[in-house]
């Protein structure tokens, strides 16, 4: 293997938003097992975030949980400052915080759209913008968690789909702008994943079987299936990957 090409993240610091549950939790734990110090950002689930910290520490890495509302400019900047105060550097930013709420066309709620934009898009921008100067110092990496919904749309969830689609455009825009500044920017677009957010939708037996029939691999993903792709993207193995949207959907949406 060529020098420098490794999955080892020892000595690096990672910030994972939405890190207390689901995909974000799996990512935080895997980055910790790869050797990174991990800051687990959460909004309200303190106990869950503390559990993730203990899991990372059990794997031999440092970790801390930080409460922050990423949609608030002051909170987003404070989140990044807290990471720098503790570890003096930031190498990896994974933006996983997100919400998925139903909105029906023609009967939609402005509040639903406002919440989706605030968390899924505004929060992504605020944390990323705060992190960029520090990522630039070390040649860092950013990964956004989008969705297949952001590529093909999703009935009854247009606000979610629109914000996740915006993350794809944001990824590509930043990749061009930040590449010359030494920062890699990529995106992961999962399909159906077994998380707290999807539990109710997947609890319906017939509906779940229909979903599984639409996936060539034949099953709904586990959060770890997504986390592995993120680890690759922030590692040295992906040092020449820039502006990509990596689909992790079992073949259900063949885009790319």
C-alpha cells in the first residue's frame, strides 16, 4: 500500500453532528475505533450521547458530548470552539443532524418546512462555516449525510427531500471552492436505514416487505452500513475523492 494510505485516524479530531443516535452514532463510534478523538454533538439526548462517548472511550479513543442547537448561529460557533478548546484542532466534520417529517402537498405546514430548513440545511451551513478555517489549517475533510430522497424526491416528505437535495448542491459547491484550500468535501446518500427516525415507518409489516422488495440487496440498511462509507471518505484512502455523492442504498436507486 502506498505511503499515507490508511484507515487509521489516530491523532485526528472529528466532530459529528447528530451523533447521539442512528447514523450519526454509528459514525461517531466507528471513527473512534479508527483512532480519532470524537466530539458527539447532540441537541437534547444527553444520556444517549453520553453512551456514545463511553463506547468510543471503551475502544481506546478520547470522546466528549456537546449539547448544541446547530440551527442557532451562536450555538453552532460555540460547538466548534468547544472542540478546539479541548483538542486544539479539527480534522473531520460529519454533518449528520437531520429531521424527517411528513408534509402533504397542498396541505403542507409552513412550520414543517421551517424546521426542515433550520436543522437539515441551515444547521449544516452554520457548523460547516464555523469549522472551515480550522479544517483548512490541517487539510481536513467534510462529509454531509444526504439521502436518496434528495436525488429522486420523496412523496409526502418534500421538505425533507428538498433540504437533502440542497446538501448535494452544497457539497459540490464547497468541493470546488475548498479543494484549492486543502479541504475535501463529499456526501453520502443513504436509502432506507434502520434508525429511530424510520422505526415507525418500518414497523408496518406489509410496508416494510414492499420496501425490502425494492432493494436489490433485499434488506434495509443498518447504520453501520453507512458509517463504513464515511470512514473511507474521511480517511487517507479517499485522498483524491472530491465532490462525490456516494450512494449507500443497496441498489434501490441507481444514481451515479
